[in-house]
C-alpha cells in the first residue's frame, strides 16, 4: 500500500499544476511545499507578500499556511486579500493555526470558536481546509477542544484537523478520542529539518507513523540558516539575526559544506537541497516554507524536483550529526 504522502502527478496550467501529494488519508492534494505566511505583515509588506504568493501559485503551488497569531492577524488579512483579488480561493488549500491570538487565547470551547470565526473574517472565506490546533497554547481539555472542533467541522467552517506542538502521548489520547467518535488529527506541524531532528525523531515519529499522520514541518531551513547565506558571525541586531547566529557552530558549518557539495553536483541552491532532504523523509508531505522575496520562491521550489541518492542522504546525515 502506498504511503499517504506518495506523490501524484497532476497535469494542467496555472494554479494546480505540477506534482501533488495527499494531505493525510483522504485529504486534499497539495503541492509538496506549503507557503507560510509567518513573515507577512512583519518583515514582508503587503505588496511583496502578494508578489511572493503570485510567484508560488505560478510555480504550481496551491497550499498556504498561516496562524491567527502571526502579527496579530495581519498575515491572515494579507492572504485573504490576495485570494479575494486573484479569485483563487477554491484552488488554494488553506491551513490555519489557532490558539495564541491575544483576543481569544487557548483552545477552550468559547475561544476556539471565536478564533475560527475571526480568522474566517480576516481571510475572507467561509471555511478553513486544515485547522491546526496549537497544543502550546492553553488546552483546558483535549476532549473539549476536539468536541468543539467536531462542531466546526459539522457546520462546514473547518474541513480537516491538524495539530501543532502535540507530544506523542497527546496524539495517542487524540486517537483514543477519535475512536469514540471525535474528529481525527491527520496532519502534524512540528519544527523539523536536517539540523533539528530531536523534537520529532523518537516517540513522536513512531506515533505519527503508526497513526498514518502526515507531516507539514515548519522551519525547514532553520530560520534561513540552511539557505547558506550566513557563514560568519555578525552583530546581532534583530530576532532573525539572533536565530541565524544559532546555526554558526561546527555542526552547522559541516552541514552547509555538505549542502554546498550536493547542490553544486545537482546544480541547485542549498535551500533546495535542504527541502529535498525533508521530502525524502517518508512521513513528510509538504514542508511549510517562508519566503522574504519573490526570488526565494524559485530556489525553494527547485527542491521539489530533486531526488537525493542514498549516498547523498548519508553524506548529509554524517555532516549534521
């Protein structure tokens, strides 16, 4: 039997063209990269954001991810305006994470409903394709959260459920509740890349594999470090520069050298090799990538077409140990 994230070739021009993977068992078919909106309204203004979204759609992309807490909802507003003005809402698979908006924090029943309603308004849509429940927020009761999510699914406001920040034991609890009639969690977002494997490898990976959950990992480039643009320490003047500085270790340098060598061999940038490494992991359906400029989109999309050999994967693995 094929794995839930086995690629499906799809023909046709424009939005929807290219390779597709199912987002969980019976889920919508998506491009193997989700475009994240974490920078929209923060480091990326609305015009640039719309240019990035246009470039992604032109490359065949059809899956966009955001959160109600990204710039207090500004990211959702920017994405909603883009979908509305371009008339592409029906072609886009929209993932939204909720739980940390300051006006309705946590996953209690009242705040969860209010969070979804507010996101729908900002996004100018009547439904969310994948609602990611954020377990790093206040979760008074997972059973109550899933019961509320069931109502949201029944009313058509949400199509499918995903998870963010869930521990292995929480996924097991959620599956037990699903056996009792609550909605299934079919997608998991966890920070994961060639340098950050500890959070996922181990019990969480075993549970995800056993339950047939697919991964849409965030931070695939480790805050941009794996793109290879930063090789030496510079004065820390922002959150982003501090995040990049964390990769400047002997391990990070070894990993970049491995990406450099493989990228040169294949004729693709380091970012594409890092994306290809993630897509080689059997449980990964579509990494959530953030772009700061239109030019970044082409670099990231190249990773979809790269198939790393066992030798190349072993080389990256040794370098990043």
